[in-house]
């Protein structure tokens, strides 16, 4: 009986991983606009996509969450090629967070300070499911999260690691950790 239960759990875990791997996040529809966008640092193309959303008028304000405290506005202007005026009017560089959970907490403070009811969440396609889960847990139902994933080609190892983090975090929330 125990072997059957263990086998069932392994099969469910494997099936879950397969579904996770084939249903990665996608970019938000091109006609979707909002006032606020949050970019999570740590992956290629994320900051650029967030800035692009500002330039396209799909968002009016942008929080770059989790930037290294040593990174300056001038550094980001140089690296991204964005116009300085965007940073002056519309981009907040947050450096208080170090992981996905604290990214959501940093974004919550920014959202509450500015009174936003909706935000565009920009992160890598493989990271979107866990990031959106954390944001929904932290921000609650008062804030609508629009997923805007950056397409990538993650390795199997990256997917496996992210799936395990996602499963463990969901279990942690479920048991109250």
C-alpha cells in the first residue's frame, strides 16, 4: 500500500513537472494597458521589456524590484539604452528585495503608496508562475496581476529547479509557513 501511494505521488509530481514545463508564461496581450508595471531583476530581457512597456504606453509607471543597491539610474540608462527622461518621470529603482518573496513585499509597499489597483508583472516565462503566485499571496485580491512573461529558452535544469521552488512554496503556504 505504501509503495502504491509513493508511486502515485511520484507520478503526480512528474505529471506536474511536464505540465509546468509545457505551459510557461506568455507576454501580455499587446492591447493590454495599465498604470503600473513591476519588473523583477535577475533574468535576461526583463528590464528591457519593462522599459519597452513604458515606451509603448502600455504602462505609465515602472518599479524595477530587486536591483542591486550599487546600481544607479545612470547605470541602467547606459545598459538599457533607455532615455533618461523615462527614469526621471516614470521609473522607480527598488533595491530592498533579494528574492521573489521580498520582490512582492517591495512591490506591495510601492503599490500601496501610489494607490494602484492593477499591475503588469514582468519576469521570465519560467519564473512567472511562482512570481505571480507570490504577488497574489502578498498583494491579495485588491490588486489585479497581469502576467507579462519574457520569452526565453530555459534549460531543463532551470525548469526543474523552478518547479521544485514553486511546489515547495505552495506546500509552505498550504501548511502555514
